[in-house]
């Protein structure tokens, strides 16, 4: 919020988002979908249901999916990884704790999709059409 406020006052362009250090092990190998959510927000459970139904499709597309709630990062399909919720939120200009949001990163760690409402898996995967394989 502070970053947005400063940009609004100063009229500066948003800075280029860099890849969080904790996501570097995925670089060149996997795409990463981050779902920022609050347990009390029904959008989080709706998004979770949509993603779980398309589990195999996300595996086929080499997309790792993580839910970020509060200070924790929880894999939706696979084993846990050592990811830092605050670093992800800060480095990627993600939504604040308690707010919902999606961020899809390509294999090079570039942000390819942002959303503030749940999205169908077809829409998320459809964003891959503009990404290098």
C-alpha cells in the first residue's frame, strides 16, 4: 500500500518487478501461480476449488501453484518449498495480507498475469499462449 501511495503522490511509474530470490529454484523450469488469500475470504475457497479440478492440466503446463495466506506459503498440489510470503508479496507488489489476488509468473520469473478476482483454470492457462515454452 505504501508503494502505491508513493507512486500516486510522486507520479512515478511502477518499478520493474524482479524475481523473488525464493523463486529462483523454479527459474527456467517451472511457471508459478501464486494465490494470495485470506482464509475468511470466500474468493480463496472458490479459487482453490477451481484449481483443484484442473490439477492435471496445471501439471501438464509445468505450473506450480502456491496459496499465500498470512505469513505462510502452502503448495496446492506438490511438496512444500521454502518460500517467503513477505518476500513474494513485497517483491511482486502482491496484495496486502487479507486481500485476494493472483499472480502468474513465466519460467523466467516475469509477471504474465495479475487478477484481483478468482479466475477459471482455462483463463489462467490461456495466458500461457503468449508465453515462451
